[in-house]
C-alpha cells in the first residue's frame, strides 16, 4: 500500500511541474525595435515572436509596453502587448 501511495505522489508531482512552466509571464519595457506582425524587441534585449493573429495597438520605437508571454524552449512567444501610459 505504501509503495502504491508513494508512486501516486511521485507521478502527480511530475505531472504538475510542466504546468508551472507553461504559465504566462509578463515584462514591462521600452520598445527598441518593432517588426510589424513578426517580432518585438525591448531595450533590455528580450525579443518576442508575435502570433499571426496579433493586432497592433499602435506600437512605436521608444514606447513603453507590457508584454505577456510564454517561454517555449529558447523562444519568447508574446500573447498580448499593451502600451503603458
């Protein structure tokens, strides 16, 4: 019985770990470069890939933005970009 319980605990903890990494993160920064509909680079060097469904809220170089994103491997995939006023 103990072995079964220990196995269940281990398996459930392994299943929860990937979900934690899939959670969205966010960062606020100044736009260094913006390639319409493709990518966005912040002054700190973070480069985000934009989804094909991205709607440009009027992003310009030098503007302060907040980016909600997910990290997939080495890539940062933007989910939402909003201008901070």
